[in-house]
């Protein structure tokens, strides 16, 4: 599930490691949704396109 070197690098017992890991994952997801994805959307100038019926 998780790479052993990441798990071994975290301090504390297993429960503390799990809590730290969950907080880090939540922070990464938050940063992606708040900063990275909007920046990519503006940089690539993606527009909503749909197929119209003729």
C-alpha cells in the first residue's frame, strides 16, 4: 500500500504515522485543488466544448 521508506521515515508509533500521513495527503489534495488545478486551467486556456446536434 505505501512505500516502506516513507512509512519508516515517519516518526512515532503506527497510529501517529497514520495520522501524519492522512494530514499530509489532505494537504496535498487541498493544494492541488486550490492552486495547481486553477493555474493549469488558466495556463492551458481550456474551454468547455460541446457537440451540437445538427
